[in-house]
């Protein structure tokens, strides 16, 4: 008699049993402008940034039928995103995905790097934002230059940043494979340093050589134009700044 009802009971328990899965971890971060000033009151999903620009999104979980887990024999994927908005600033979009991240235990926390927001109204770029060393990739004739901050990978946390990184990677791959005898043949990446007092330094290392080629010159920022003055540098003398962000930007050659 007991055996007769045992299987239906076990089947009912299996279908009715649920397991907790992660929908979104607790997320902590900070929102600032390009100068590093905190932006309070920015809307991030269901919350807002505090006076110091910090914000916290609570962990979200859901229940999954145990039978589904038994059939797949693996934890579910994790995908979540949110939009950051603030009046007077361009909105930002954050997205994260992990193949089996849904199986994380309760109490999962993700601390993201600072999210820099650009003002919606066009405003002059602060020259101090350039004064650092940048990793650069170029098209074959230096018509387009892609600049990234050395810590770009850790700071690339928004969708627009991810799209830019695809362009940056493509430029490096094309130059690595390029067989034409151009200045950038075999140079997937080089370094440009904008120093104080408008001093410019460009360092290139050939792919198959450890010897560095160093170019010196000067730079000047005029609204959305960047001028490079160097008698020996393979870069062009004038570029238009496109898509300037705190950790990356693009230069487009001005036709002479």
C-alpha cells in the first residue's frame, strides 16, 4: 500500500520543491562627473545615488523548480542591467552576464568601479584630463586613433565602453596582420603621453623587436581639436576629438 503511493508523493515533492537562484547581486558603486565630483540624486534602477555619489542596489533572487535544475544539471545563467540617469547628463547603461552565475549563494556582492557621467550640454574638455599616458591603437595610416586608459579593462563597465573596445581591438588585430610597409606595420599598440606644459611623448615598439622608438613634440587642445607638433612623429598634425570619455576617446584625422 505504501509503495503504491510512494512514487506519486516523491514526484509531487520534486515538482513543488524550489531552489533559490540569483537574479542580481548586491551592487555597490559611485557616480561622478569627469572631474571626479560626486553626482547625488542620479537614478540607478530602483534607487538613487547619495550625496557622496555612492549607491547600493539590493540583491534580488528568484525561486527555480528543482526539476528544472535536475534536467539541465547546471546552474542557470545570470544576466542583469540597469540605466543611470541624471538631468543635465548623458545616460549610461550597465550590463553584466555570466554563463552560470545564477547559482551563486545568497549574500553575493559586486562592487563596480566609478561610473563617470558626461554633461549633456557641450562643454570644453578640461586639458588636465589628457595629462597622462594612454595606450593607443591606430588604423594603418593613422587616420583614426583609439586611446584608452591603462586601467581600461577594470573600468570598462558600461555598454558604450564595450562597443568602443571592439573597435580598439579590431584596429590592433588589423595592424598586427598588416603586411604593407607602413609605419604602423607590426605595431598593434603604442603609448602616447600628454605631459604638462604641452609636452608630448610617443613611444612605439615593433612587434618583433624590443627596441623602442621615441618621438618628442608638443600638443595643444583647441575646443574639439587636438594638434600634435612633432617633426619626426608618424602621427598627423591635426585631429578632431570624437566620443571623449573619462577613460577613452577617438581622434579622427583632419584633412589637410
